[in-house]
C-alpha cells in the first residue's frame, strides 16, 4: 500500500514536470500561426520554417550552436588546469581561485550579465560573438570544474604509486593514467556546460547588445508580440538535445555518481 | 552543484611540483579577470552618476542607494517603491523555494530507493527539465494558464466553474484575484508566478537533495523499523534529523537562484508586484537607461544573494563535517 502510494507520488511528480513540455510540444504541431493546445490542423510546417525557410531562426540556431560549443570547450580548457591544481596541490590559493571561478554560477546571473556588459563595453568589443563565447565559458566554468574534480578524486592512488615506482615522469603519468581515467568526467562537464549555454539567455542578452541573437534570445525578443508555434519548435529541439546529451552521459558515464550518489551501494 | 564538492580533494596526490609557476599565475589572473571584474565593475559603477540624455560618469555618490532605500526626493518625500520590489523578490523566492524543496524531498527519497538503472532514467529526465531555458518553461505555463486555453478552459468545459459559482468558492477566488466575472483566471497573479518559479527550481531541488539522501544508510531505517518504530516515526526521528542541514542548505540555494529570475516575473506577476531583477533590467537596458542606478539595484541584489549563499555554505560545511 505504502509502496503503491510512493509510485503514484513519483508518477504524479513526473507528470507535472512533463506537463508544460507536453503542451509546448503539442503546440509546435499547429498548422496555423496561433499557439493552440490541442493543436489545430497538426502538421510539420513549423518545423520546416524553423530549420530551413525562416532566416532569423536559422541564423539564431547557428549562433546558439557556435556559442554553446565554443563556450563549453573553453570552459573545459579553463577548468582542467584549475581542477588539476586543486587536486594535485590542494593549496589555499587554488581553493580560493576555484571558489572565485564558481562565483558567476552561484550568484544571480542578471548581476553577472550587467557586469559583463560594462566590462566588454570598456574593452570595446560588446556585441562580438567571441565575447558571448567567453562570457558563457566563465558563467559555466563551475560545471566542468566540479565534474573533473570528481573524476580526479576517483583515480586509484595505487595506479599513481605504481606509475611513480616504475619511473614514469609527470607527463607520462598524466598521459597514461590521469587523462584516460578522467576523460568521461571531462566530457560530462563539457556537455553540462553545452546544454546550459544553449538554454541560457539573460547573460547573453547583456553581452550580445542586440548585435546578434541566439535562439533563446530571439524567443525572448518576440515575447511581447506573443508566442508562435515556430518558437515551440525551438523548445522541442532544445528538450530533445538535452535528453540526448544526458542519456549519453548516463550511458557512457556514471550519472548517479556524478550527481553525488554513494558509491558503496549499487 | 557547486565547487564546494571539489574541496574534498584535500588529500595531496603524489604528483611532483609544478614546473611552470607562470602558467599558474596566468590562469589565476585570467579567472580573476573574467569571473571577478564584472562584479567589481557593477559595485564601482553603482556609485556613479547619470548624465541626462547621454550616459553616465564616474563619481562617488550615494544618491543611487538613497534612491533605492528612501526615494530620490528624500528627505522631503519618502518612497519605498524600490524596497517594495526587493520585498516581492524575496517573497516570491521564499515561498517558491520552500514549496519546491517540500515536494522534491519525498520524491528524491523515493528516487534513491530505486534501482541504479531506474535512477539514471529519472536523472536524465530531471536534468533535461532542469536545463530547459526559463523562456520555454514560461511559454509552457503561459499556454497552460492563459485565459483562452489550458486550465481556465478546462474549468469552464468540465463544469468546475459553475460548481465553484454554486458553492460560493468563486467569490473567494475573485477576492484572491484568481477569477474574473466570467471564469477563473491565473494570469497575472502571485499564484502563477510562484507556481512557475517553484517548477523552475524543482529539478534543482532534486539534484541538490540527491547526494544527501542517497548516502542515507538504509540499515539505520531498517534497524528502527525492526525495533517497532512506525514509518512516520522513522521519518521524523531518523531521516529528517540526518538530512535537516542539507534540506535547509538547498532551500537557501534555490532561494538565491530565484532572487534573480526575470522572465517568470515579467510574464506572470502583476505590474505593481514586479521585482528588483526586472528593475535592474529596465534601468540598464530598458526605457530609463540609468546604468548607475541599475548597478546600485544589482548590488543590493548581489549582497542579499551573497548573505544567503554564505549561510548555505556554512550549513553545507557543518553537515559535511559530521
């Protein structure tokens, strides 16, 4: 009885969680240009519009992809030495640095966005696309930092000792022991940053200065004119990408462990 | 997910000394530049001054803060408009974060009792909805709550509206601002704002509670059960005390996260009940174009957020120390 009640509660939570997503996905099938649910005259015309015919959406999607891939790569590249420093030395300075690096993620993004807007305006490159990439990389630096740190901690000390005993140099140990064992964690961190960058918009709003638009920005800009089913197509795309990415992380990595589950119990 | 976890890497690994200290310095400088200067700039500019019709200039004036706390015309006239916005930001965030944690807690507890595989599936779904942009979530709830479709329509068609009218609840709803003369309405209302905010952080609540709950030793609860404690007793005397600190810590983190939420408030809150985050946006990029005042409001938001973050950090540390 209790068990059944638990199952019902979980199913209900899942349903509420899925509700707006289902509604948006349904609305994306609308044949007309009004956001109706259930959809009227369902077909895939809006999908064609979003991916092929309407240039503002095609360009926005390109920008989103460039910023997401660029910033996720940069975030991993920045997080790696920092996580390594933290793990290898564990000095006070490296901890402070890691804490400062996580500040943008922890504090309200609107404040960081306003600050970045000022910073890039001083440098004179507000509105350049590389600025968007660097901004997102900083915002999401905390994510690969955490996953790579978890990966480094999971390395068996015996392997390092064995490598040292057999006379491996630091570089060799790094290449043959540390790098392979932390690769899944680096990739997870990359994907976390990628997906969040793809979906982020408030920081992007301040640093893009309306010079270009990502998909989320484009949707936000059209907010006042009301929603159209074409925007719902974007939502469907985004949720599909997220599910695909996290499924991949779960398939090839240890998702419960990344989320901090206990290792001793399986 | 914070870098707090990474501080566990305290045990020093048998790795030789770094041979390139300049690389470390460069990395440190780069991270400081990117992650810290924006906040410093916001703080510095908050003391600046607006130039009418142009932009702003460096200065050291407390006028922006005065305007925030007591109004621009102080001491002749005192207005608390901006403080009121901060109040609404806190108000929405408190209720929404408590609501999210209260419902996510039993869910996460049940989740951690599932098989590893089932947990992975749920986690994929939860992470996907966690990363879904605020604009999409607002879009979904907007369709669900708007007057022409979604829930109000369902109320009308199913006869629930008539039932409410017959039983007299309709007048109560009208008093709460959740109905117009003809039917129930959810936009714009505190209800819609808090519901959407709560939905927004619910997956975060699960992810934050997950480590603490999955490390909960099952033998503890089993022991209590064999000794004849009722499930309710086990919950209140074994489980809740062990996870009390993570519970409070997560609520604080979610609260901080919600302080800055923007789209939800713009779409769902009544015009008179907007928050500081919206005001920051209006000042910096919106109609008024008063960057220093926007920065001052951002600083107030920042300080509020930082206070609660420090508190959350302290609680997390304490729970880890045990």
